[in-house]
């Protein structure tokens, strides 16, 4: 009986540790001096175009998508509207409510986010952790997302998100985002 108890405890510890994604400060430390510096308000402001893939836990691409994002800010509070169009024709919309909470920290909420997402940036990198309610058929699943983003240039960002359920990886999301130029205003127009 003691042996079974020890096995159950060991399995519990393994599951707990696999659910842990590490301390964000420690995970982002290697990027402290990297440039360009990530600024959530600057990058997620205005029009952004995105392209991405969803992979199952074996790495097979199971969906592709394009997305249009529009970010607006009023002081330290922002909104990020997302419209996804998947390769099978499905459309999905989400509006994030963002709030800058410190020099490099922010929170995010949305109607399909459980609780509050927590974000931290260091150097050119950003980490956002949250739980997303994902519809699959007639049911929904709460998946833990660990988004890690890196600025490639001032207007280009790469995002890799690992999705987990009960601490086990169920898939990944890879997204390329590019800020769109602001429309030029014709000063000669009357």
C-alpha cells in the first residue's frame, strides 16, 4: 500500500511540474538586452496583420489562419480586437481588454479568457499566460496558453504558444504578426 501511495505522489509531482512553465522573469532573462525593446502599447496599437498555424501535440498542422488585429489605447488601458479567418472558412472574434500594470507588466481579459491573463516583457521578448475556453464540437475545453513573443523588428513579431490541458501539452500555435502602415493623409485634399 505504501508503494502505491508513493507512486501516486510521484505521479502528482510530475504532473504538477509539467504544468509549471517556469518563472517569467527567469524565462525572459536571456532577452533583457535584446533589441528592439518590446513595448506592448506601441506594438499592439493600430492595424496588425497576422498569419498562423495550429499544430497538434505531434506537430501536425491541423489548421491555418489569417487574422486582422486593431489595437487602441487610452492611457494605460487598451483594447485589441482580433478577427480570425481559418482555412476551413470559420471566423472567430475576440476583444482583449489590456491594462498596463507596471513598467514591463500588463493584464489581459476577454470574454473567452478564464480569469486574467498575465503579461511580462523583457528586452525584445514578451510572455503572456492565460486560460482560454476553446469550443470543440458540442463541448468546450479550458486550455492553458503560454504565449512567448519576440520582436524581430519594430513592426514584426513572432509568437509561439504552447497549449496544455491538465499540465500535458495538447498543441502549439505559431503566429507571425506585422504592423500595417498608417494610411497617409493627403494634406492637399480640400
